[in-house]
């Protein structure tokens, strides 16, 4: 999420952290800048009849889409079975997570996604969106969630340590 790009580029933001770890990158992606491609993808989905606009102007997709093969390693479920329609683009024109991640993955040519098993349902939806948009979906892997001492799942917003915490504990950049 890049709602404040200046914060990300500051020396105390993500860019500063990457510099301290001596990690160089060729391209810095900002979600808000990728929407030229996102708008093309939405237009394609509407043209193909995969996406539909509702009375508010929001763009929706209904599941299941035509049958597709299961993502590798995700047995036991039919993609999209029993899933309600999903808003992809809000009526104010801003994208939802579901559409943003597919657009980003297409644009950045992402080949593998590993995430918590709480995103398993998303994998089915996203896989079908890739197929409907004639784009190659990444390989998905899902791991069990990790919980903290309080029983809540660890995440980037709860219980996670930032890179700076490891630096303060004496970890060298090379170890990260």
C-alpha cells in the first residue's frame, strides 16, 4: 500500500531499510502508479463480460467463472465454488485488494506467491481472474498461520518485528 509515497522513500522508510541492508533494486513499484495497467485490465474484463458494473458504478466479478484447473497443490476444492460476487473496483474508482494483487502480479510478472492459509479462498478467486484475463497465474503456496503469545495471528500489523529490531539485536545485514 503506498498511500504516502514520501514516507516510503524517506531514509526511515522502506527505501532506507533496503539501503541499510545493502539491497539494490531496479524498479520501485507504487500501487497508485500501476493503475494505468489496472484500468486496461478492468476494461478488458468488462469487454469480455467477465466483469460487470452495478448500479453504483462499482465493478464486480461473480464466481465461479468457467472451470479452470486448480492451482498446483491446492486439492480438494473447486475454484470459486460457493463464493459470493466480489467487488473489484469501488464506485469511486479505487481498486480493492483482490484486483490490486492480480494487476500487480501481472505487471511485475510474479511467478510464485507464498502466504498464510487464510488467503486460500483468495487463491481460487485470483487464479480465475488470471485465467479470465488470459494471463499466467503464479504458483500459490499456503502455510499455516503463526500465532503470537496472545493467540492472535502474527502479521505486518500485529506482533511482527521490523528489520530495524533485528539490527538493534545485533543481526548483520548479511544475515538478513
